[in-house]
C-alpha cells in the first residue's frame, strides 16, 4: 500500500533538547495510526508540526505527494482535536459543530446537511439542542469529534483525546473512535502514552523514545516481535532476563535458561523476553521460586514469583490454579515462544 502521509528525516530542537531526531514514518490513507511513547519522547511535537503549530528544523513532510510544511496551518487539510475538547459553552451541540463551516461561509443548506449527517454518525442527533454543560464526558468527546470531521479533513490528529475519561467510558470511546474512523474514511493519527489504548485501536503504531522512532509495526507484530529491549518492556507485560549467551542458553544471575534459535554470538550480552502467558506452573520447572503475591484481573490472575533475579517473575494463571502466597512455584516455558534480543 502506497504512502499517503510521508514524514522524512524531520528534526526539531528546543535549546539543548532534541525533541525530534531524524524521524521518518509513512502513514497510509484511511489508516488509524498511533504515535506511542513515554512523556517527552517527541510524539506531541510531531503532531503539532503536522498541524502547523510547530516549525521543524529540517526534514520533509508530504501529503498525497504535495509539500505540507509550506501550507499555512489554517489552510492545511488537517484538523487537530485537542485534549480539552475546547467546546464553546454558550453554543449548543449543533452550533458547535456548524461553527467551522459557517466561518468558511458555506451555503446554509450544505452546512445543515453536513451537520445533521455527522451528528447521526456520532449518535448525537437527539442532543443537538443541548449545551456542553448538559452533556456527559463521552458526549462532549463526540461533539469534539463531530466538529473535527464535519470539515472533512484528509487527516484528523488526536492529542491524548481520551485521557480525561474514566476507564469504562474510555473503553467505550475507543470502540467509538475506531467505528467513526472507519465510517468517516479519514486517516486518524492519535498521540497516546497508553500502550493498551494504542494496541486496541490502531492499525499500526510508531513507538517513540527520546525523539526517535524505535519501531513501526502492527500491534500484533510489535507484541510478538519487538526489535529492542525498550519495545519489549514498553509493549505488554514481560519478564526480561539480561545475561550472557551460551549455546542455546543464557546465563542470568548464575542460572541457565533456554533460548530460541539466534544469530547472536556465544558470549554476547542479550536479553531473553518471556511473556507471562507463556509460562506454565508444574511439578518441575526450569526455575523455581516463592509466590510473593497475585493480582486478580477478571478472567485470570497475575502471579509474582521470587526466583532470585533482580525482578519478580510475572506469570499469568487461571483463577482456579492460583496457589497460596508463600507456595513454591516451578516455572517452565517453551524456548521457541520466548524472544532473544541483543542487549545494547
């Protein structure tokens, strides 16, 4: 699939801080794309640059093969939805959504048709006469989305749009965002520090750290085939064993653990990644330790086992198999299900 938005070698510095360092990403048309990473990684700076709210020191950005950076912010076919929603409190839902179209002096009939259509899409046609103060957090979110997509931008930029919502409403709105993106046929680019959010709604993710793109992949690819220790640690829950490689083994804190096939040389420093769901409890095991605690997560529990490493080993366990705290747990896993990475 060809590139729709091409970001090539963009950099931005604020004094001594390198906010973006030679960032290159290709984003496809009608894709739901996530910029993910910890605070200060550069994701919001990149989003604001796409919106025209920040200038870049170097690099090229093209949209449908046309230079985007030379277009003034108010003329770009790009809309930015802010975290705060920024609704007009004195206007009702209909007028909030119609505001941008009226500023463009469009025909009254066209404005009405577009506003009615988008309010039906977001499920707010019955609330069109209400003021923002009469709406729930989720409904305000939908008004902000409607106002953004009614102008039919080629790209909608979303800056941490769900962070102000509670967990239940946030989960519902994640599904809503995905549905709206599909129905509107617009490329969505979302900035988030919440890996669960990115994994649940994005078609692809660019994981950023310290102003650089570490990996671009689908959620499944990023989880199952992380390129670096940072990716493995940031995406999902992992057990990371750092040590020295032998032949099909890694030695960690004096213990020998099996590894998958690798091109890394014997004696090299490496990190073995084992996901909690791939570890089994049994009568014997590769390693053993004492159960320190367990966290209940609805359909399963996460066990924390002290096996003498620098961190507690996390094990996913069915509810009816959770042993008592203080029990000895024997842990094993299929080496082919683990991941081995160079430890830079």
